[in-house]
């Protein structure tokens, strides 16, 4: 019975905090491809905590962001230790491993054909400047304003606009005006 109560409490917390926590993790991550793994680690940690002790509803967001900070730091320190595996290496079919990494981020609300989105998202994730996929995710998926994105990323709004519009132009040239 306690497990059902914990599941109910977990679902309630998850529904209340997921979007804000996701935005927070997107902003704090060095690479947009790491967001899904870190989000899973955060909510798995929350589940383990709920099974050990009672959590009050006060400051849930701050509590989860504390877990998020810890998991982000742990994730990137672990990545530094296992750098022996390169995502530039290819599998037996000659496909780079980085192209095989699935992304849980699905931005279908863009004003582009749904069929083209996978190609465009793969293209954006490969950008050296990881602010580009962050801005696209926050602007198109999370409906965050350009001003708020600039504030969240601690950059000027002109920088955000520049990256967004330059990349949109680049996408139009790369994938065509209809794409």
C-alpha cells in the first residue's frame, strides 16, 4: 500500500515539476543530447527518496533543482572519465555513433513538415555551439520568449536573436524553403 501512495505522490510531483525541471536542465547542460539521461536520473533519484522518507510540498522545485545540479555535475565528471569512447567512431555500417544516439526531445510544433524534423534536429544537435539547439528547444517547444531565453542562458537578447535567425536562414538554405 505504501508503494501505491509513493507512486501517487511521485506522479503528482512529476506532473507539477517536469516542465520547469526540463527547462532548467536544458539551460544547465553542456550538450542537448544529455538532457534525457539527466532527467531520468533526477526523477529516479526522486523515486528513491520518496521510498525512504516523506517529502513536503514546499520548495519542490528547489529540491529537484538541487538534485538536478548534482546529477549534471556527476554526469559530466563521469563523461570526462570515460572519454575513451568517441562518438566520432563508426559502427559496422559506417554510421558515426553520435548519429545513432536517440534524442528524447521532440519538437513537432515547429512550422516545418513533421517528416523533415528528424533531419533538422539531428543537424542542430551536431552544432558546435550548443546554445543553438537549446534556443530552438526553448523557443519552439517550450514557448519561452526570446527575452526570457536570453535571461535563462545569461546572454544578450541580440545574441539569441542572431543565433535563431541565422540558423533559420541556414536551415532554409540547407533543407529548402519548404522545409
